[in-house]
């Protein structure tokens, strides 16, 4: 007799049996074999924040070097590695992964699923990401850090002008993170499309899920561009292909097209999850459902589509045909419309709700104040004549830090504070949080506001030093002071995280009074997420029941990892599919794949010989281990 | 761990010592003969050699100089021309780093000019390091796969050559135009 | 096709007796061969007719002689009286063989002891293209820039004059021409940024009489009031300076390393100038006068009479140094003094040698580097798709750098009225890059890869009808042709191939009549002479090398197609087909 | 513990596997096809950008690829859709015998295709180091070959699995069905690549 | 845009920039930057307006006491979207008009034609004369006449660089294998500074270009001086310096017109002392700068292609004395 949850089986017994089924195995092997999205998500997030801290330290070194003109603190060669590492780490190893990390932790909870789709794949994704990050940073420590900018323009990154393996390390890191990001986007889309709680129609999904859905599709279309480009670059460097050799008719501009076809959507891949954070926080703390939900969804989708039509505005100075420029100017400005809609809807939600200004909400306010500046300076650089002056100056540095820190890091820190109780079961300190926010807000503006002027006064980006007497000295010094302020604020935030983790006030399942499903389970959630599959009847399920009993479904197996799959649009219960058991093979596959990738920096034969262990690991990964696995019930033919 | 090991092996390859090495830049006194009456050998190699030989930066600088200082005009991309081929395994005056530097520095009687006072010792060492890559004497991972110039290999397909008319007097034919 | 070709030959034969070749200088053929081109008109036509189409098949070796050298033997032997003279590539030995004695043993050897270092600045193998005889002396050039006069009887040096400096990259490889009591010589070094010149030395003393530079101000170029070029593009003051960026003319090439012809009636010498330096055209914007063109000069004073530029602002290393054949031929019914030139850029020029007018310029092979010659302005029309420029590989340029035909001379038979052109069918990829001038080192600035043109054959032997302006017949050769041609009154044409076949063809239809396999590839110039015993002999030097054969002579590595300035790519198979080794082969009927 | 519950429905009667878009596996395959399709499309774009920089395509003196191997490959590949369609149908009808018969055949065809592909590389008449034309042509072919290899290995493993006790089960039939779907993707993407490699250079 | 606003704008930015401004968008030195400044002001005003709107709305939402649900908000929403869209169309149009106007400046008057070739990490400058024999080659310094457009052909010998003289016009990349162009129309005399604006390797920071805009007569005089060959040395020390420079390491890279040094790998030194900086703006021209640069180039500009030669003191004195005389 198969045991299933239901009125007969609930409460503590159900918990014990479900926990036994869904927990990972004990021991180190078990720890490495986990396929629990919450564990993987936590590891992802912690790793991403470590990279954030490392890249932040690099930023401080750069700012110290630039505090005074003609400073000799670090050499040109090292500086070039440092700014490349800062950009690459922040973009590839922090910003994108951290958004994904939070998504894989929360999306299954938000949609009311027991687990994530493709659990082994997402574990594999984490190991690939970790491998790529380690490779890059070990290389950097060994003076093989890339020194070609995070954009790696050819031919500077090509075989002739970047001797050694520095550029290869960068390009191969791309391969790692690209595999990781693609794997995750498959998991996230699968989860959102098939594992939603019954009744959670697409138009009832939380906006963060919508944002991640759009972002995951963007990853699927954008990442192959950079993967292909970096493969071309590596093969140019390793086996002498001619893709980017201008003499042979190769095209350095091809690199730029492919890079920015990925690079521009990349900005939105980072920014859209942040808008999801803002929507979730605003909704909870305004105490009303988000204003203009359909427009918000449309804005997300529109941004996702438009993002692929803008890449050329990074290339105005290359001398492409002028008519094309006018098109890209118009397209770039158009993307301001969905952003404007979103900004309006958030403020309107506050306007018509009853906002409480707890720390997460402070970050939202800070986000609006700073991000709008970045957005408006973005409108400026979309104009060809203006861009030709501002391109590659500190004005642009200011612009995109306003967009990325104001637009993504602020909401991120806000959302960490917001979901911290869910993840750890403890509240973060409100007092430290307010200090941290205030200091960060002030220091951030102190750092980056002056850069608008340094840029307009002619200071180009990516210079390791500058001459005195250009009028840049004071502004640079101010920026440096601000940068240390940011460091203090981040340290304060981390102190808050650590003290709260050990000593924070215990939080109940729903400390903020949120309405989405993640607040329906315990904090932290059990390995199986939900004892019974919740049923959703509106956009605000928890507010609907208002503390009363949550409608749920019964009938899932408790001794097997069974998940309920629902239909795509209306989320009608459809199929019960088994979810994969924990397995060490994703880790093994990641290790052998990493060996293949790292080896292929040195010899093309690594791809040939390396693919054999990869194939073995993958076969082992998919080969059924038990006599009969769930879902393998014999079929009577 | 494997990652680390793979990378560690590359440390020397990656250093970028823009001033050359801090050893005194004295003339190289490498012997170039392989004949030692009564036995003997050419002695140990100049210690500077290993600092330049497999270093990617110096090889790259050497490659730049190889073109800019017109080595390419005589030795082509290794195949030779006015000067002998450098990509084969035959070294008239020795193929060791210090022997190559000595050849560049002193010149050789059958047409190799002496570059003493025209190139700096560091440049000569860099050139020697590059020259050794032409004959694949250097691990491939230190040498560039190609330059941003014409690809240095044969156009792969040409029209099938017709048999020479030596055996085919009837090959004579009227004007093709 | 076949019958039409025959009809053409017939028609040509019917018309051409009307045309007279003037074998100037030596008047009647005395059976000697005193200059590489046989005569001042550069016909390479021997009036001897013992060997003819019928019996050429019985040719046998009379004697052989090894030069002991492994480099390229491009020279023509000379025969004066009963002595044969051979000048070798570096170290430029001059051998005298006694034809009176059986086996033609060595009579004496003269060693000019040229500087070994000169080998390092000779662009395309250390060749020498021959000596010249006049008034009991043999004149020739050494690689290290000496012109030497040697007593023809004893082998004693009479005088030697230093004319250039190898430390600037100058060498001398051409064969002198002796005319009007002067020895005319020029320098090589178009790949080393050497400024070209033609110098007249007094044949008696070796003193310099005049020197005409190929670039620079008019007084250096010996341009004076007599200078009347036919085309407007060649008129103007100091064009040798103004058509160059500042200072560039000083290192601009225009070397005179090819052939000189002489018209004793007009007292004019004709010679071409080499390519402008460097090969990378972007470093020398402008027409680059007076490179890659032809001068007519007064032999006495050296003053230029006219000039015509075959390749203004040369883009492909198309030197203008090929031989010019001086004949009189009917143009539009009127006999005109013309010069015929199978030019490197792929066009067969018929020019009025009095005025410098181009009467006809027709492609004698596959040309896409240019679109034709504008006969109104005289200007070569460049093909915009094939314009070479720095930092870009331009592909499929035909003809390649060595041109449709390089230095290896054609022959003209007044009997058939045809010009016999040994030439090439090569195309190339050309990647110009910045060249850096360091005196005495190469100043090229181009990566070149050559390969067979359409059809896949790298060599062609063409019989060209200058009146009808078309080829009458042609033979496809697998390897590029780098040897000269010889035609005799027996209506037999001789040439050699780079894999060592020495061939005799029927001059009227190109039918192969006889061939002989020499020990090494042939890049020399065959001659025909009457030996003391009255028999007609044919002689040729074998010994592969030269630019085309550098891959063998220089021991180059053919894995690199850009070796030997790109020629190695086109002759990569040569090391498998022949080896070096200079040897004279002398043939006679049994 | 979390909030009390209100039981509204029991789902225990739902099936444990389903085909098509009801299956998570199907979505996984579709998403991978999207990623790889995007990669192919971008490689095609790169092909045309590189083409726009060359006067001739292929650049002289290189000849276009020989048609025989590539065309043969295309024909075999198109023919393979016949057993592929049948096996997909049979899998969805959950009949084990025809699946066990056809999968080895499909695997054999995959092996044959790889052999033909090896000859294709030889018939390109160009090396990747020659010029950008050679580079992109090789890149396209290598890119597609990796898909053939992965699907072939996948088919082999699946074939082996079908003969074990894991074979005649619902989950496995879904796998077979999705493997067939992926194979369709592999040959569908080949058709434009075939045009790019073999026919565009002949225009 | 009125003259007054323009003046105000320029003045405002000038205030911000303080005394510097040789490499800045203000003061404007040319037609392009004037147009740029106008457009910039338009954008600044419009964007500023929207920023105030957002902040005002946000402030109101935070401070609002009475909450009455969504009433009126949908109306406001439609107005907001319409306002944003109309403004963006306006801005795009203004941007397009400015771009078109800029493109027409090159047609005003007879242009000076220059080719700028970027190298790691210096600028090779060629002025095209009436005939090529009057071409001028110099480095790291542009002289331009006031009021005449300058058509600059842009090439690169190695990697991608970007030409940028902020006081005169926006950027244009120099891309290997391509020829770009940019037009300048200087309106004011003055000394400006440009700098490579695309990351180009180790010494990207030290790749500056001095631009001297001067009256036509001065420009012509300068051109004439540049066309002359190098001065002949007068002192024994200079002669010794010349002997070294033209026969030793220097001559493998540099050219000095009128001597045997004709190499082109490094900057042309014919009139090196007439320029204002050494090593692409790294050091000021002068005895001290020359000493520092020649004695230890890798200390001054690590990674630059100028090698350390190790001159003896006597040789160094002579070389500096000679180079200093090349006015």
C-alpha cells in the first residue's frame, strides 16, 4: 500500500515521513550529493556574496590607486587585471548568480512546489559556477588574471596582443558560468511552468516569479551568444582560427556584436529579478496587492524583448552606418517606457496602500531614488551625439553603477533582509539595518555622483592613473572616500547577517505579513517545503485566508519524492512525477567537465579525451539505481 | 586541486617583466660549434635563457620585434628566404637560446647582420625566445597560435595540377582567350 | 579549335615575312654569342640553322661542365671565338672553357672574391644573369657591387669598380650591356629599400661616365630638356620627388636589375626600373616615379629621352625590368620602330621606341590585378577589388608578385614573327603590413602566398603574335618557367623547366620535338653557337635556384608558404623534384 | 508547524507519467533545443557577417566543399526520420517490442552518420586556420557534430536501458519519445547548416 | 537654444571644472561640442523634470496621511505613460537633428586632411599636403587651424583605440582592418588634450594627444616648419648625439628626416623638440623629460615598446642634446 498525505496522514507523522524521504543523506558525501533547492540556493548565495566581497576589495584597491594622480600603488599590468576581475566577477560571478541563487531558493516556495524542476541539474549548475569562479580567481592569484576588460574586445584579447593564458581564463570562466546559468534557467522555467500550485494561474503568479520567468528566457537566448563568442575567441587563441583576425578578413566588430548581443540583455538579466524583489517588498509593506499587475507583467515581458534590440548602442563609436544608429537610439529610449511604468506602479502601490518603512522598504525607496538617476542618464547615453562624448568615460561608470547598485544591489540587500527570516528562521536587526542602509545610501552617492562630473570633464574609463592638473583630482578623492564608506556599509550589513544568524529574534512563518506562498510554510522551510500542496485562488493567497486554514490538496506519496505537476496556463493538477534522488554524480560530472574546460585552455585534445569521463559521469547520472524507480511502474503493453 | 596544479605549472609562462631580467646584460659567449677536439661539450647554457625561453610575454614581444626589425623579411615566417629557415630542426650556429642570441648579437659571416648596438640585449633574448617557437621547441601554450596577419599556411585546395607537358606534348593548345 | 589555331599560324606566317628584324650590333650572325641577349635588339634569335625541326630530335651531349655551386644559375654562357665563358652565381667565378679541345676543358678561372656577407642582402638567391663581351674583355658584376673587366684571353683582371654598398642592401646581379664604349650596369635591392640606378662605366678604364638614378630630383635622374615622355602622366618637374612622401624616394627602389637593349641608330638605350619600395603600397602614396617603368636614354650622356610607367604606384611588386625586343614592324600598314615587351604586370606591350607611345597592350595570360591599359592616357587601370592595402589580405591576385613573366627573357624569331615567352601562371594572396626601414635589412612589408592560377599549371610557354595581338600557341608547364628562351633559324625553340627538362619545340606550332633531363632544374638562358669545328651547338646552364627555386637553393622549409617572399608556396613540391648543382650542358648533332 | 489546512481535493489518482508538454522531460528537451537553436542561429549570423567581409566566398583559391559526403549525410539523416517517427509513435503507445527493434537501428544509423561526417570534414577543402571562411565552416560542422555525438550516445544508452528491466516502463517510454524529438531537432538544424556550408559558397 | 542659455551652460560647466578643462566637454572648442552642449542641456532639463516628478510622487506617497485606495491613480497612470512617451520621442528627435547637424560640419570650407594611426600606445599623425611630397609626419600632436574643418582618417596598427578630444567632438574608434573618419570644426584657438578612450592594453592610460588650435597663419607657419628636414647639429655634443641616434638602437625604430634614420616603428623625431610632450603625453617635453624617458622608459611607462638601452652618461647627454635641438 502506497502511503499518501491526506486527512489520515498529517501532522507530526507526516512530517517525519516526508522529512525522511526528502532529506539528503548524512555525511560529507550526502552533503555533496544534495539536490535540495534550498541548500543549493544557500550555497549559491553565499558563494556569490563571497565573490561580491572579493570584487569589492578589488574596487577599493582601484579607488585607492585612483585617489591621487600618478599614483604608483599598483602597476599598470596589475591594475588592468584588477579592473577586469572586478567587472567580470561582479557581472558573471556575483550579479547573475546571486539573482539565480535567490530564485532557486524561493521560486519553488513561492509557487508552492515540493522541489525544483531538474534538481540534479541545478546542483550541477552550482558546481560549474563554483568551478568557473575558482578557476578565475586562482588564475588571478597566480598572475594569470585576465587583463582585457570584462568585455574582452578583440584583437586586444586575441593571440597576438594578449600573450599567455590570461584571456583564456576569462573566456573559459564564461563557459563555466554560461553552462551554470543555462542549467538554472531550465530548472526555473520548468518549475514555473509545471510545478505551480494548483490554481496558481499565470495571472496569479507573484511578480518575482514572472521576472524570473522572463529572465530565464533571456538567459536562454542571450547566453549562447557569449558562449559562442568565447568559443571563437578560445579557438582563435588555441588552434589558430581566424574569426577575429582583421588581416584575414575576420572581424573584431563581430566580437562586439556577439558580446553585446549578450551584454545588453545581461543588464536586464540582473535588473529584472531586482524589480521582482521590489514588487514583492512593496506589496508586503504597502499591505495591498501591487498596482497595475497586468502592466507590470507586460513591462517585464516588453523589457525582455526590447533588451535584444539595443546592443548596438554600446557600439556607437565604431562607425557603423548612421541610419542604424537612429534606430538604436529610438529603441534604447523606448526601453525607458516599461521602466517608467514599473516605477509608477510601485509608487502608486505605496500611494494607495499603507506603507511600513522597515529596512526592506527603505532599500526600495533608496532604489527608486538612485535607480531613476541611472535610468535617466541611460536615456542620455542612448542619444548618439551625447553617447559619443560620454562613452567610455567615468560618466558611464557612474551611469551603470547607479543602474546596477541602485537598481539591483539595493533591492538585493533589501530582499535579503526581507527573506532572511524565511531562510534562517531569525529576524535581522532593524537598527543595524537602518544604519547600514543610511550609510550605504550616502556613501554610494558620494562615490558615484562625482563620477558624472569626472566623466564630463574628460576622464576616460579603465585608466590606471591620470595626470595631475586635469581637474579630476578632488572628484576622484571624493569617490575614493565614498568607496570606503560603501565598504563600511557592506561590512555593517554582513555583521548584521552574522549576528542575526546566531542571535536574531526568532521569526514565525510569516513575520512581515506577506501574502505569497513562501510565507505559508515554516521558517526555515522543511526539506519537503509543504506538507500538503497548497491551492491558490487569487493573487494574494495568504491575505485571502487571513490566518485561517490554507486550502490544500492531498494524495502525494510520502515515501517517494513525488511532485505534483500542473498545466501550463491554468495550473490544473495533471501528473504526479517522481523527482530525482540525491546523487553524487552531478558533482562528479561537474569535476570532469571542469577538467575538460580547464584542459582545453592548454590543448584542444582535452576536449576529445575529456569528453569520455564526462560521458561516463552523465550516463551514471541518468542511469536508474534502484530496482524500479518511481515512475517506472511496468506498463502493460 | 587539479585546477590549481594545472595553473601552477604556468607561473613562469605568465610573468611580465617589462624591463627584462635584472641580471647584468652582458654579451653572450655561447659556443656555436659542436666539435670539441678530444671531447667536451658546449658548457652550460646562459642562465638568462630559462627566464625568457618559455615566457609568453617575452615570446610575444619577440614576435613583434621579429616583424618590426625585419627578421621576417629574410627568414619569412620560419621558412626562410634570404636567410635560412628557422622552423626546421637544422641550426647552423646552434639552436640553444644563448647560441641564437649570439648569432643575433654577433651576426654570421654568410649574410646574418650583427645587431649589436641596434637591438638591446633584452630584445635579442626575446627574439631568440620567439625564434624557438617557430620550430615548435616551446610548449605550445606559451606561444601564440597565430598573429593578426596573413595566415601562415597553405591555401588548402588549389585546382588539381595538370600533369606536366613533359610527358604530354599534345598539351599544347591554342590561346585560351 | 584546333583548325582555327592552325589557320592563325598560317595567316601569321603569310604576313610576317614582310616584317624585318634588325639584329643590330653584330650585323650578320657570326656564330658567336657575345651578350646574353645575343644582340642589342635582345632577340635571342640565332641565325644558325644546322639544327632544325627535322633533326633536333638527334641532339646529343657534346660536353658538360660543373660549376661546383649549388645556387641558382641564371646566366647565359658567352661564346667568343673558340672560348666559352660562364659566370656563376655567388661567389661569381668566371670560367673560360676551351672549345678547340675535345671536351672543352677549363682554360682559366677568375675569382673576384666577393664579400660573403653580400649573400645576406641578395633578395632572391645569389644569382648572376651573365657577362658581356666587348673588345677582348669580359665584363660582369659581382654580388658585392663591383663591376669587373677581365681580359678574355688570359683571365687577368683589367679593372674593377665599386659601385654600391652592401651595408645599404645593394647588390648587383644583372648582366651588363656594352654599348658605345660604355659598360651599362644597374643595381639590385628593391626589397631592401635601395635607391635604383643605371650607371655607365667607361669600358676602357672602368671610370663612371654617368649615373642615372631611378628616383629623386630631375638632375639625379638625368632628366633635362630632351625629356619628352609621350604621356601627360610622366611629364612634370621633379616627379621623382613629388610623387613620393617626403624622403621616401631615397629608399624607394626602382632598381635596374634586368635587361638593357640598345638601338645604335637612335643611340638610345632602353631599360626598365624595378618595383618601388617597400611592397606595402600604403607607405608610399603617389605614382612613385620613376619606378616600374621604362626609360629611353641617350647612351652618350645618359639624358632621358622618354619614360613610360607600366605600373604607377605599383601594388604587387610588379617590377618593370623585363627585356625589350627591338624590331621594326608594320603598324596600320606603316613600318615603325617598336619595342616589344612581355611585361610583368601581364600585358604584352608594343611601344613606339622613338616616342614612347604604347601601340598595344594585351594580356598574355590570366590577369585580374588590373583591368587593362588605357591607351589614351597610357595608364594601367587598377582593379579596385585587388588593391593591396596595409593590414588586409587581398586574395586571388593574378599575376602574382613575380608577374606573368619575371626576368627570364623571351626570344623573337623574325622567321615566324612570333615572340616566345617562357612565363608563369601564378596568383597570390597579398597581406601588406608596415615595413620598417633599417638600412641593409629587408624593406618589404608584405606577406605573400603564391599558388597556381586557373588551370592549375604554374608555367606557360606562349608564342605571341605581336601584330595580331594574340597567342598563337601555348604549352602548359606544371612548374613555373624561370629559364630564358632561345629560337633559331632552324625554327626550333628551346627552354628549360625547373625540374630539369631541356626542351626543343617546333617554333611554328609548339610541338615537342626533343627533350633532355638535366641533373638539376634549369633556370638559365640557352644559347646557340657555331663551334670551331663548324657545327652548331646548343648550350645551357642547369642549376636550380633564383627566386622561384630558392626553396631548393636556399634549403628553405616549404611548410611556410610565405618563405622566399611567398614563392616557396608555389614551389613547395620542388625539393621533391630536383636538387641544386650547377652544370653546363652543351648539345650538338651527332 | 505552519497554518492549519483545509483539504480541498485529492490528486492520488493522477497518472505518474505523461507525454508531450505534460511531461517535465519534454520541457527540458524543448529548453535545450531553444538554447542550442539560439547558438546555431547566432553562428549562422556570424557566418554572414564574416561573409560580408570577403570578396569571394569561399575566398579564392579555395574551392567550395565537395558535395558528395554532405549530401549523402543529409539524405541518410532525412531517411532516419522514418524509424524515428515510428519509434516515437510506438513509445507513446507504450509498445516495447517495436521500440526494442527500432532503437538499435536508429543507433546504427547514428554511427553511420558519424562515419559519413568524418568524410565531410575531409571534403570541406579548407582548414580552420586558413581564413575566417574556414573557421566558421569548421565551427558550424563541429557544433553540429557535437549534437550528433551526444544524441548518438544518448540513443545508445537508452537502447541498452530498454533491454533491462527499466525498459518497459512509463518513464522510459517518455525518454524514448523525447529522444526522438531531440533527433528531429538535430536534423532540422542540419538543413540550414547544410545550405550554409555546401550551397551558399556556390552562389 | 538661445545664446544666453548656451553661455550659461558653458559657464556652469566651466565652474564645475574649475581651472582645468583642456580635456573636457566644456569649454567647447568646436562646432560639434557646441551642438553637443545644446543637446545636453535639453536632455538635462527634461530628465531633471522627470526626476523631480518621480521624487515628488514618491515623497507624496510616503508622506500621505489619508489613504483612499486607487481612485484617480489609473488616470494619473495614463497621463504618466503618455508624458514619458512624448518626451522620449522629443528627445530622440532632438538627438537625431543634432546628429544630422554635426554630420554637415565637415562641408564648411576647405578641410585639412589628416591621417591618424593609433599604435600601442601613441598616435602617428600624417598631414596630407597638396601632393604627397608635402605630407607631414609627426606624432602625438595635432595642429589645426581655427574655423576650417579637419577631416581625420582613423586607422589602427594593432588593437582598437578610440580618438577623443572632448573639447572638440565625440569619439570615434580606430579599428584594425578598417578606416574610420571623424570631422572636427574648431571654433576657438587653444590647447586641448585628447586621450585614447578605448581600453587598448597596458598603457592605455598614457596615450594622450595634444591638439593645438591656432589661427590659419600660425598653422601655415607650423606646417612649413614641419615640412623641413631636421636641423643640422651645431655643437660637438649634438653631433655626437646625432651620430648615436642615426646609427644605433634609435634608428631601428625612429625616423629623422634628412638623416639616414628612416624607420617607422616609433614616432617620427624630425621635429620632436617642437612638440609639447614625450611618449604620448606621459612627460612634458624638455631636457628633464628627455633624460627621464630615454634613461628608463620602462620605469616611466611600463610595457611601452621603447626599450631600455642603458646609455652611458656621456651618450645620454649627447642624445638628449641632439634631440633637444630638433625643434
